[in-house]
């Protein structure tokens, strides 16, 4: 085989993984990320505006799913902890939060089978985590007091990471959609309508850097 032909084949082989990934920094206002099927291959990788250790955080996002089983909403894995920060729906009306691989569960009085707005905050100094759903507090619990989230992280929507950037299980995948995802490096006061600040300083839905893998579709959102 001629050297030029071999070089073209090698270049094509190297480029194929890149061509299968949609990479963008976009203002997704009014849009949602749709995960249309159960899979272990469909997910979105988020790149924060800063990589820094987190002593505190507030995470807010909106989602829709009618799954009766559990699924991952937000997975933040580090080299040492696959569940450094994991927000998970165990079943309709029951949320779990893992910090540094330690888990707490919030059980609500409503099912939230459909669209919902969820926010969670946590501070290292006390270990206190607070969960809100649709602007209503769902309680405060303690987890991983003194822990600090490492700055180098793999942040994924649509799948639960059992290893850094991987280890996906289709039975933990999200079938549904997410939108208005924001992450701050501090505790943000809450109002009935949501956080007092609209744009996260680490993840901002209006200026989001992300890569989509597999079958993920951007569509206009159906809910506020």
C-alpha cells in the first residue's frame, strides 16, 4: 500500500472518535437536552467554567421523566470518588444525594412523576445538605462533614458514573430531559421561584460548554 494512502487511513482512524462527538459552547436558554431511550451510551459531558476544589456548592436543575425506576440526574466523579457528588432519583418522590461516596436520602410527600425543579446545597464545614423541589424545602441532613470535592472532575448528565468518566449501567440512565442546569461554588439563598441568583458561576445553562455522546437531542423545552 502506498505511503500516502496509509497516512490517509491513519488520519481517518484518528478522527473518527472526534467526529462522533458534538462539542459546543452554547446559550441553551429555552432549550432542553433530551435523552430519548434507555442506554449505557447516551450522555452529556459538561465542562465547568473553573476547575477548583469545592468546599460548598449549590446545584439547581429542571428535569422531566416518567420512569418508575431510579435514574441519575447529575453525576460529578473524581479520580478518587466516583460519587463525589451524585444527585439521583431512587423512585418518584425519593431523591438521594451522595457526597464523597456517602449517601443520604430525602423522601418527599409527593411523587413528582413528571417535570420538576430540584436544587440542593451542601457545605463542608457542617456537612449539612438541603434539598428543595419546586421551590419547597424538603429537609436538611448531614453527610461527609469536612470533605472537599476535588477540582478535577468528570461531570455527566444522563448516566451514573461508577468510574471516572464511565462505568455506565443502562438501568440507571435517564430517559427524559433536563434543562436550566446551574452550579455555584457557594450556598445560594432560595426563594419560592428558585435560587436568588439565576446563573451559576461554575455551570451556566446560558453559556454551557458540553460534549454529547450517543443519541442526545436538543429541543425547545416544554415546561418553564
